C-alpha cells in the first residue's frame, strides 16, 4: 500500500467515526436518546471578508461579465463561557442550519469548512455537519463555513440570514421546538459533549443596501440561562 492510499483510507475511517459519534446527535437526537437541549448560546454572523474582523455590509460595485460574485463567511459569535458540573464547553463538533439569501436569485458555487467535515445537508447552504476533530471556541467565537455566491447583474437589498425550516434535529428534541431557535450546534467527541446541543440566533448581513440596513438580531425564546442546565464560568 502506498502513502497516498493510506491517507485515503484514514480519511474514510475519519468519515465513519463522524457518522458514529457526531451525526446521530445532530440528526436523530430523539432516537439516540443521548442529546440534551441546553438553550441558545450565541449568534451566527455573516461576514464578507476573511478573518475575524467581521464585515456585515457589502458594496459589490459593478458586475463582471454580467454577474456578481462574493464570499460569505459564517461565524458563531457572542458565545457565553459556560460549564456543566465543572466541565467547560470549549469545542464545537457539529452544527445544523440553513442559509437564506433573499432579495435576488442566487447560486452557491462553493462551500468549504475549516476542518474535515461530513455534511449530509440536502443542498448547498444546508449544513448538517460533523467536524473532526472539532473547532475550538476562542474569545467567544468560532468560524463555521465559507460560501462563494453568484448573482446575476448587480443586486440590491440582498439579505443574508438563516431559514429555521432547515433544522431537522429540533422537531422531536424535548424543549427545542418551542424555543424557535434558528441554528443548532453540539460539542465534540473527545470532550464527551456530542450530546450537548445548543441553539443560536443570527444577525442578518446585507449586499448593496439602498438604505440603512436592519441588522437586528433574530433569536429564539429560550437562552441557556432560561433552560438552566449550564452555568456561567
């Protein structure tokens, strides 16, 4: 067996591990009986620039060859530092949400994750992914995914947000449906927190707004403080 084949086999093994450890908690929490709803903690923000200095409004200028293309970086931010029974929540191992682009017909050309991921979302922009080995939360934020988007012409008043209808895992998880959360995420396997499920709201971003854009956070009804399973650390 050559070195290239060995790398491919290890990649396949990692994918199997993701299915075994992460995706049941994300996609089938009711049947696994292993997931615990912990309330919302954090906001997903969309940036048009690489790095953690987030840019939430984009002026695209004139289209090139009749089309406008731009990149969107999704970050989970405003995460309160929390712990349960002395164990801090420090890593993100899986996530589920659905991108919503309104105001113009768009196409997603690329979708890339920060680490090795197994995504079983039904289409581009629909994220139901396990990350291996997971992403560390730093200063209350963590990078989630990057998209490359194309729109015909020069669009105006395009809103970037989330579609709550994309949350397959919330429907039968006790406490989740009534919370009206917009996104889900879980811990990672090495921290033994795959069954810990938080929600998140989002802050809309805008492309070529014609007036001052509305960037009011969109959130659910139950925070982690309301649910009471975790405590501040």
